[in-house]
C-alpha cells in the first residue's frame, strides 16, 4: 500500500531526472528518432518573410473543438483576426458525436463545410489555410495524409486519407467553389509560422494545450514537426497512475509523453491519484466522501485543476465541493506536483531541441507557444522558465519563451499566403 509521501515522491523530478530526459531527447532527435516515437515530419514550409498579405479563411482543427477564423495579414509582420467562431464536433446540431467511431469522414467534413458556409456568409473568394492538430505526412503544401488520430478522436475513414482533399470535396458538395484550400500544417508548425512572421529569431514552435507537440527550423530552413507527444523512453518517470491511464485510453502505448503532460489527460491522472489516496491510504479526513466524488472516468478535467490552483475551489463534473483544510492541502499539493512535472518534462524536450539545432548554444532562440496550459495553468509557464534556468544556468538567457494567442490559426493563414 502506497502512502501520500510515496506518491508525492514519485511525482517529484530532481534536476538530474530532468537532465536525463533532455539528454535522451537530444539523442533521439539525431539518432533513430522512430525508436523513441518521434516522427520528424517535413512540413514542406520554411520561414515566412513577414510580408505575406491578404485575407485568409482558417480552419483550426484542434481536437473536439474546431475554430474558424478570418485573418487579415497586413504585411510588415502585422495581422488582425477579423472574426472567429468555435465549433464543437462532439456536441453539435447533427446530434452525432463527429469525433466518435460512429461518424464517417464525409459527415465530419460535411459538417465543417456547412459551418464554413454559415461563417463567411457572402459569396466571395477565399484562400483557406488549415491547421490540423494531428500527425500527418505531407505530399505537398496543400495535402497531407493523416497517420493516426490522437487526443481520443476516432472518426472513421480519415486515417490514411488526404485531409485537405476531404475538406475540399465537402466544400464542393455544398457548391462552394469560391473557397480554395491552399495549405495544411500541423498546429505546432502553425505556431512557429506565426512566431516567425512576427520575429526573425523564432525557431521553435510548441503547443501546450489539450495536446502537446513541438517543431523546429532545421539547418536547411525547413520546419520539422517532431510529434514529441509520442516520445517514449525509459528515462520518463512513469508512475503506476501513468500506466493505468495509458492502459485505459483509446490508443494504449501511443502518445506516452503527451499522456503525462497535456491538458486532455491531466484531469484523469489527477482523478486516478486522488481515488487511490482515498481508497488505499488514510491521508484524507473524509476519504469515503472523496472516493465518491470521482467514480467516473474523466469526471475531472484540467480546467478543474486550474480552478483549484487559482481560485482554491475544488470542483468535479461542474460541482463544487467543500473540503477540510487538511484535505484541501492534499488535493492542492497533488495538483501542483502534476502541473510542475508536466512543465519540467516539456522544458526538458525544449532543451533537447535547442541542443539539436544549436549544439554549442551560440544563438538566441525564441520558442513560440500556444495553448491553454501555457496561457492559463498556474505554475506552468513559470516552471518551464525556471527549469531552463536550473538545467542550463549559463545559457538559459539565450532562450526566450513567448506566448502567442491563436498562433496556430494565424500560422495557417501565413501558410496559405505563402503557398499562393
Ligand atoms: C498531435 C500533434 C499536435 C498536438 C497538439 C497531438 O496529439 O499528435 O500533431 O500538434 O497534439 O495539438
């Protein structure tokens, strides 16, 4: 039987443990990346000039939520988001969960096309840039084949298909020849494109949100998608809770790093730990009551963790629960440790990427980051910064972290403008 201390110890990473991950990630990038789950996919895009212009319609397909944006690229590194709309693919007008395996590709893309029609209203010509947040292999700038779904999406007959072709065909079925898909990019690549549109030194892009992934500019100037969320090696400090979560996930053994760090999974990890503490230890004053709070899978999400750390309210499934002071301290400590561990592991991969692209640490680097964890989760951004400092005290000043809101979508607009 584990104790509270055993659990907190297993979630706490020493600087040496972080450095081991950094070193292994560095090695994986240059030596047999596939053995470690990395994909190093060529995005077929290089850096933008910052002078790309024009109004672009963007589909930002992040996961269950998809966003449509109208972006005006003004040149001179400036842009404006003119309009945007969020679409939920799970709960929608069709009554069918379009992310489940009861849905087919044409239903999913047909729905997206209908929403696009409603969003743009008037019948004018648009170039479309697609930020697609899943691993895909590019055939060219406007076509990429989905390799596999991640983030618990299961829609049928999309894996193995050219995603922009599916979208273009769905638009054609609605008679919308005025919209032409021009580019498809991964969201991490989009984030880097948006960062590089604004700043010459941006050379790493990353998503810390529902999912996690990073990309970088290689020595030939190409933007390479690492699919770092799928990284796995024995150096990862996997706990029994990580294993439990992986075993019960829709895609076991896939996305092992992502399952330890990303917003889609932190809530479930947290639930598994609290349940174990309530059922198998005498840590809580009110363990019977607490065990009843979390009976169902995914009854707590990363927004609950955020609320706990920020507003000191303990919520699950939309309900708030009052806790004794000592019980609150326990749930708070576990939440903080999970968030800190996530940020430390992500920082380790950032350092691995910097080691790979600039072995002697001679240049400045800007890591452009988008995603709700980085934007909103208490402790997260600061821990990444602190970890860079602890691991590379002499060089950390060369690395700047920059949050860029909507960057994946802005980057898709930049990509469409680059593709012409
Ligand atoms: C996907 C990546 C994506 C990341 C962030 C992961 O699940 O595999 O392609 O960039 O999520 O959205």
